[in-house]
C-alpha cells in the first residue's frame, strides 16, 4: 500500500509576537509544500518472518539527504506496551516516558547537538508512526520539501501535518472525499482534517514545546485564518494575493526572540500594551479587507494599497518590539526602491520577509527586484497566498512530482 500526501507552508500576514499577548494574527497557506510518501511493507517484502517485530521502519529525508532505519523489534523493545497499542482516535500527548524512550533510540544514531532540529523532527516522526500504526508494522517514509527549514514558513508543521495525514490514511482512520480539479490530488472532509490537525499538533509540541497551533492549523486546513486567544476564524479571500518571499538565510532562535518581546513588555508595560493593541487593530482590519470583493482594476488596486499600508504599519510595530534584523532591513530598503512594501513573517531576527506583489506590477520590475535581492545572497520565492491545505494521492499517484520512493 502506498499513500502520498502534501501539506503547505504558511506565512503570517499580521500579528506575529503580539498574538502571544492576546492580539489577533492573520495567517495563510502558501503553495510551497512538504510532501510525504508512505509505503507499508509486507513482512516478506521487509525481509522478516511472521510475527511481531519483523521488518523495519525507515525514514528518508530527501532534502537533507539523510536516511534512518529502526528494526520493528527494537521499537517494540524500547517503547514497550504503549507502542503496541496503536490508535487512530483522538491523540494523547507524548508522555515523558515515551519521549525518554524515543531519545534513547535516537542516541543510537549519534546525532550531534548541532542538529537538535533533526532530533526533534525524528522524535515527532517516531511518536506519530508508532502511536498511529504501532511498532510492528514495517514501512518506508520518504519526505521532500519546497520549504526552507527554520525560516518562519511553517516547515515543521507541514512535516507533522503531512506525516499525520499519510499515517492516518494508511490506518484507514481518514479518507479523501473530493478531488482538486485538474490536479489529481484529493481533499479530506472537515472531521478528518480535525483529526489530522490534532495529531499534527502533538508532533509540533514535541518539536517546539508550546506551539500556538497556528502553523499546523493553516497547513491542515489551508486558505487564510484569523487566530486570537485560541479561536480560529476562517477567512475567504475573493481575490488572489501574491507575495514575494525573501529568505534571508539568517538563522534565528524563535524562543529567544519571543522571550525578548515578553521581557520588553515587562520593562515597558504601558507602551508595549499600546503596541499590542495597535497590532490587534491591524490584524482585525486586514481580516476584513482580504474578504472584500474587488470586481474591477480600480477596486483591486485600492484593496492592495490598503493591505500594503497595513503590512507597513505592522512592520513598524515589529521594529518597536525589537525583532527586526539588519538582513530584514536590507530587504525593506531594496523593495522600497521599487515602491513595494515588505514585512517580516514569523519570529523575525532573520528568517523570511514578505513583499506584496500588486496585480499590475510588471514581470520586468519583479525580475529586477528579485535579482537585486538575490545579489545580497538571499533566496526568493514567488507564491500564491491562501490555497489548499492537506491533500492526498493514492494508487498511481501521477499527481506527485518526482519519483520519491
């Protein structure tokens, strides 16, 4: 049996950091994906004998070029009874004992401390695989991604969502109900998406500790959402929105940046409360604007001008929070020369920057902007905002780009 799924990355249009302090944030899916292919192996194909523990669970991370394998017998030995009782209902969080047992399994692969991101991702994978399919079901998983890691585009959430979607489909817990016209990809129903989202959130907790849930929700459901105090509101954009994403290639420590904003709020409570209130107003207004119908060129231009202005205002407030960076400022100055508006997305301190692409912007100007940004060593992606969430392909899977298995 083979299942292939893909889950999109995300951008935050408004509200990062302030959302932690009760303000609204607006996030959207983008058409850059993490793809996961799962092939369940028979015991004979896996080279094992009948009985529990035969064969192995394999993971091939195609982009870093890393492959891992765990004999099913070793998984059963390390994870014990909890592993054998695979379930596909509402997930339970990974217990401290489970996490410790998974950590011991990873020690056998001698992953260096410098690759803590890899250990976190592998831990999430082993938790999801063994919790949903059990320890004794051999299989091979191959993951590839369009998303740069650790840059604020939701790469870890897309990994957890695609992995959860593939495993739950293979387990028969979820199934596609409709197709995406002209693509070969299929979509899940609302209840199935909710189950995938719950499992993916447990994987995100292993990777990030205390995630907000925004990233996995956007990757699961797609489109645009407003997120405030744990409540999600779906937004429907009546007009296409396009962005140029610039990856500064500057790594950052998300936890340290979030802590830094909180410390600044402690030192200047009244001033920062005003900043957070202003961000909330921007997010609420932006939510309303994206849903406005614009039926002609003048209306579309006016709508895009308002979105650009709100993005510019939000960027100024993010600078007040102390989360900008010299690389981000370089992107802002470069795009401003072409009368384009940009803002950071995600934690800041490096990472990625969004630039709104007006509908009437010529391809020649966009090429010039991109060339100048790339001359600084940055990497650029042109994306469409607010597309489909989790999608699945079974059987022939001709919709899947590339021979990944």
